[in-house]
């Protein structure tokens, strides 16, 4: 409901007779689809089950140096992700849940979203100028609005608010492609390796990167 209201306000602002530019519609969409539901869900402790899985894996890593139990007996004791995903559960393991501020800062969704945004920022910088040539993309403001609209879109806003587990993976793959397009193989390889340490679903990207010219 919050996202629908944000999208509606963004559409009205975009179609307004007075030219408001791109900033106002994008900000309205971000507020309605991301900021308000994210803060509400985090403060109320509402999330999909994978958030608890990430946070538990971070706690296990802190205690026993591995996110996996040697003899799990229930589905809830199984960690289906690769070891790198436990990094996003470490803030919860360190801060705990005593108080609203530790509860907010320890939420794995916050750090998954930060990883996505950080990767998008780094990919934007990498794409700013190709090797030995002029800028391959539009102006900085246009790119900023495009990133904001991308984050506010349902495909990103919904998982960002309720789960977050696929966001770091997506961001690292964006970064891999950006580095590969700029002929930076070492940086692309490091970003791809980081993505492959999170989930098995990143591994097909190795074949894609290897086949790229």
C-alpha cells in the first residue's frame, strides 16, 4: 500500500503541468516504495525467514568460525547460503537486539541494501569513462535519477524491504559487468569472486564472464 501511494504520487508529479524535473517523482517513489516500508518493517521486526537465516549464520560464524551446524535436525538449522553471506549477519551477532538502535543497525537487510547501493555507486564510477575514450553514458544527474528509479522499482524495492538476500549478489554482478566493460579484469574477477562466495546462483556468471570478449 505504501508503494502504491508512492508510485501514484510520483506519477502525478511527473505528469504535473508545472515542470518539477526528475528529482521529485524519483524521491516520491523512493519514499513510498523503500524508505517508509523499510523503516516500518525493520522497527517492527517483520521480515521474511531468510533474514533470520543470515543473522543466525553470522552468529554461528562468530561463535564457531563457520555458519554451518555439523548435525542439523530441522530446516531452520540449515544454512543454505555460502559462507560469504554470513558477513551480513555479523552486525546482529555483535550488536544484539537490546534497544531500537542496535535492532535497526543489526538488521541484515540494512547491510544488504548498503552493499547493493555501494556496488551501484562503484559501477557508476567505473562506467563514467571508458578506457581511452569519452564518457559512454549521460550526465551525472541523469545517471543518479536512473539509479534512484531502479532502486524504487518493484523488482528491487520489494526484496530490499522484506528480504535483502539477493541484493548484494545483484550489486556485485553489476559491478563485475561494469569492470569487465572497462577492461579491468582483476577488479571484475574480484567482484565476481565475492558474488560467488554468497550464493550458488552466482556461479553461472563465471561462464558468462569467461565468454565475454
